[in-house]
């Protein structure tokens, strides 16, 4: 394993769908050899620099990957801002198809000449690998199902559906008010969710259908990792995904909660033990996928 420190490169992305720039960064250890590219997608109320994610990026870089992570454009983080969730209006205007398109914008960028911030000698975009956590896990499943450039997927504590099946009374009130609120227990913020989230889902049901896409369109190798003590998303979701794609690899992690030991802020230079465990499982999985494709 390389002992030199990873190089850290930051860049901004712009989408043809909206005018809101969003940030991404990449970490790699220079070796003069092309390396597989791992794209990491955060979850709901998450962001690219949350908790231990920078330590995670360095860990993957030290194991021979280019690790790229992004702030989804409407996650509430402002380029050049505090680095935390501060634009609640943007957060309220977020939806699932926006997130899919943001990931697509990043993938297009990586395959374009504009990606010159990443030295061509260090990057092999033909080995494009996706990792997503929680809601981001669902997003990477959907993105891989629609984008053949993706070679393999790892979903960490992923959602198994974007349809929340809210009670009818809540839906009627939400439609009438135009907004409902969710609490961010970490920050104390009341975060808006505008009704456009429902309208976007209804307008893009086929594209956003995780069960259908996993069954019918997801051809790439898939690794699912889920904690048996997940307090946010029940481990049954992982078993459901496995049933829809029987050749997927499922690892249920004993004692792991939703964040695999992580928290924000994270002031240590080592990964939480459970987070390192799932990182190691993912690195081993990606290594096997790469050897099979050669």
C-alpha cells in the first residue's frame, strides 16, 4: 500500500438542468499508473465532507483508487460557504431526479476533456465504480441501471425504494400547504421539503423505480452492506434488494448502525472500526470485479 499522502483536487460542476454550481473533490496517490475511479454519493441531510468521509477518501486513495465525492447540488451546501447545510431553500427544492442528473453530470465530466484537473496518467475512467450511502445508495443503484459506463456498485445501508408511502392525510396536507418539514437533530434545523418532491416522483416513476430497475436493468456486479442494528433503514431493505438481484453480494454487519460508527464532526485521522470494515469489504469486492474484467 502506498505510503505517500494523497493529492486532493477540488472542482466545481455545472448542470444543464439548473443554474446552481456544486462542488466535488478527488483524492489519489500519484503513481504514474491509471487507477479505478470510485464515485461516492452521500445520503439525505448528508454532504461530501460530512464526518469521516474525507478520511474514507484518503483510505481508498491509499488502496489504489481515485476517490471522487460530490455535494449533490440541492443538498443545502453552498460552494464557498460554511461547508454545512445552510441553504434550506435549495434543500427544499431537491428531488430524486435532480440527484440522478447531478451524478450524471459528474460522470460526464470525468469522461470529458474538461476533467484535466485529474492527470490522465492517474485515472482510468473505464473502471468506473459507484458507492452510495443511504439515499445515495438508492441513487447509485438507479444511476448504474441507466448508465453502462458504470462497472460495479456498492450500496451502503441503501434505501430500497424512493416512494416513502406517506399516509394519505399527510399527503393531502402537504399538497395543500406546499411544504412539510423534517428536523435535523444534529443542527436543530427545521428543513423544508416542498411538494415538488412528490410531483417529481410522479413524473419520473419508471426512472425512479428501484425494485424494477434492480430486477430488470442493473447488470453490473452489486455489493450491499447493511448493519443489523440500523436505526434509520431496516436491514430488511437489504434483503429485499438481494431478492431482486440474486447474484448481488449481501453483507450484514453485526452491531452496525446506519452510519457504521461515523459522526459529524469527525476529528480523528482513522476511520471508525465499522466504517473501515465496510470500506475493506468494498475494496476487496472492487478488486475482484477488476480482475474478472481483465
